[in-house]
C-alpha cells in the first residue's frame, strides 16, 4: 500500500502535517478518514487530541520486512519532527495544496443468498492500492467465471485491498475519491 498517513480530521494541524509529510516523502499516500468524528473511530489514536495513523506495507501477517519497517520509521520521525515544530510555532513554509484521498465506502466480497463467499478480488485490482477504478471496470471474479464490475457513480481509488486482517468480516477493500487539501 506504500507508506500511508491516515488523518481522522482536516483541521489546520492535519492539513499542515499532510503537506509536511508529502514534501518529505513524495511516495507517501495521504488518506483522510473523516467520515465520522475521531472519537467514534475504534483506533488507539482517537484518544488523543491529534491522532494519526501510519499504515505501511505490503507486509504479510507475522512477517517482518526491513524495507517496510524503515518506511514506517521514516514517516514516524517526520511526524514527530512536525509535532515539535508545530508546538513551538516554527512550521516551515509548506506547499499550498496536497493531493490526498478521502474514504467513501467499504466493499465486501461477493456472497450468495446463504452468505457464502462466491468470488474474490479481480486480478486487475489486486495489489494496486490507490489505482483508479472507473464505473464498469471489473472488481471481482466469481468462482463460476463471472466478473462483477464497479457500479459506483465515481472513479474510485481502492485501498486495503484483500487484506488478511479484514477477511473474517468479508471485507474486500475500501474505496476513496481524490481530494485536494488546501493547506
């Protein structure tokens, strides 16, 4: 999924943090999950006034990858540096805009009327987090060979695609739209 900074709000602090991270880690993704209030998220970071999430990968469960750990460390250090600069009112000049993604919805794997899984994530989507999917593009491949296309009314950017941690809940992926953050 590449290094991803997940923001739960878009206030001044978070907008500046997004710009700061984007400038220092151009390959990082900024994902905004402000569809509910921060305290309603079931994340540890929601207990703080300004909580953020660092998501890195790909990394299979129970496996440590050196490159992924370095990426997480780099982003975490940049976040802590920014917090310090913000607290002492010395945030450097930042870009005026940042491209980000805003969470829209979660999609589940296809099921039949009995709740049995009847398909999987389509190979055109697998391992392509934040690649655009237009209405009509295939999202799922059923075990009987049928394709199920994206029926949304917008170009979506799937992420958390086919994550093992969400498999028990039959979650296939989350969808986002592109967002320009005005810093």
